[in-house]
């Protein structure tokens, strides 16, 4: 499953550095070509809850294989896409299984291990995504520069086929108690829980801090820090290494307490965002801060595990909505960062904006936690 998330993560971010080439080959402007990336994100948001609801009764092993097959087919189609409109439609299709795959894979991983190791199991699934930032994205970027963007999708397709084969061979059939088997009614039951919504809101807002900073790394490094373009790959690699380290370290904290992991990570996110703004003028200070900011990815398995605890028998939909929340955080964080720069506060101000988002996310989570304890006391 980690190999599959590596392929999915590589395919999701591969095109960002290659947009000018895509635009030239399709005869459109770069902003219009950017809609190809937006189409994928829209597919993630639409597909995550829709797939979980429509496939509520499908055995999870089979569902994972079906979702991976759709991912492979979508990327293979992108290799042959004759024009812009077709490519946009295929990227939307390829995004549909994304959130549902992550959600179901996390649930399957958690069921395969003792409860005390859930956090490490979930983080193990997400490790493919973090390693993709360090290895997969640079690799396909190099391939794309040398052979064109269609070769990128061909390589991602091969990765997906390899992951499909591994899962078909290795994934166990996790038995499900018929009395607690997933169903449409049970999955929709997740929407009645205030704790589910508050946890999702924590991610949608709090995770925005990391994306607010990450979206404008290059802008700050070039315009404020004053580095050369050759430093940018180093910064991106440090960001990716931070994600790998944060995912691994955060997993152990999740196994101690998902609640503690969320609180600690959001506090760290607030502090790192502030440091980003304060250190933006010094290359020797900003680079370590960038690496540490990547560690905030630890929030992803923490939120996923928290949702397993509060969603009762509707874990599939809750887990899928978690990935919708992350995409909302990505979009909102990027928008807020752009807004403060456009307002004239300087590119480094994205750090202060990111700190505000992380702090508000922490406040939402603490309010939800207090409400949960108050309800327990009343009972």
C-alpha cells in the first residue's frame, strides 16, 4: 500500500514543475494549463466521499484493487490524451480514487496490527506519499524535462501497475463482523457526530498553515532570502526529508495518544510558521526551518487515527472526508498566502498567515475536545 501511495503522490505533484511544457504542447497558456492540476484536486474532493458511499459494502481488499486499477487506467489515458479538454477530463477521473484509496488503505493497515501500533501502521501507508516528495517527484521531473510530460504519466502508470501487483499478491482478506459490516446507513452516520466535524475542521484550517508556507517557498527564497535558483531543489529536498521524518516520528506519538499528537503538531506548526517569517532573510536559518516545517505532515496520520476513534462504525466516510479536508486546507492556505502578499505585507508574511491558521486549527480542536469531555461527564 505504501508503494501505491508513492505512485499516487508522485503522479499528483509531478506536473507542477512541467506546466510550461504542457502549455506549449497543448497550445494553451500556463494559467489555463494549471487547470489540469485543479481538475485532479476536484476529482479528489468529489471522489473521496462518493466512492466510499457507493462502495460501502464492497470488501476493502477488492475496493483497494479497483481504485488502484482506475488510477492506472487514468494515467495511461493521460499518455494518449489528444488535447487539453481530454487531459483535464482524465486528470479529474484519475483524482476520483485518490482520497478513497488513502482512507481505505489506512483503515486496512490499522486492522492488520494490534491497537497499540495503529499510528505506525497508518503512517506506514502514508510513508509512500512523503518519500514521493524526496524521490518520486524529482525523478519524474527529470524524466519530463528530458522526454516530455507524457513520459511522466507513462512512468507513473508503470509505478501503479507494480503497486497493483504487490497488493494483489500480498493484501489479506481482513474479516469483518457481519453485525458491524460497513453500509451506506452506517457510513452516513458519521455525519451526525460533532466530533467528526470538529476533527475535520481542525484539519481543514490547521493544515492550512503548512500549505500556506509551502506554496510560496520559492517566492520567499528568491525574493526575500535572495538565493539563486540552484538552492530551490535543496529547499524542496529538505521539505521532503522533513515530511518523511515527521511522518515516522509522529506515528510513535500517535500510538501514545492521537489527541496529544494533534495538539503537539499544531503547536509546532504555529511556531515553525512564525520562525519562517522571522528567518526569511537568512539562508542558513531559513533552510533548517523549511525542513522542520515539512515535519508537520505528522498531522495527517494523527487526524486519521483520531477519526477512527470518534467515527464509531462510520470510519470509511470519515477517513475519506479527512482527505477532502486536507485538499481544502491546501487550497485555502495557498489563497490566504497569496492574499497577504497581494496586500503588500511582503512574501515572508505567509509565515504569519500560516501561524494564524495553525493556531485557529488548534483552537477548534481544543474546543471540540472540551465539548467531548463535558458530554462524557454528563453521561
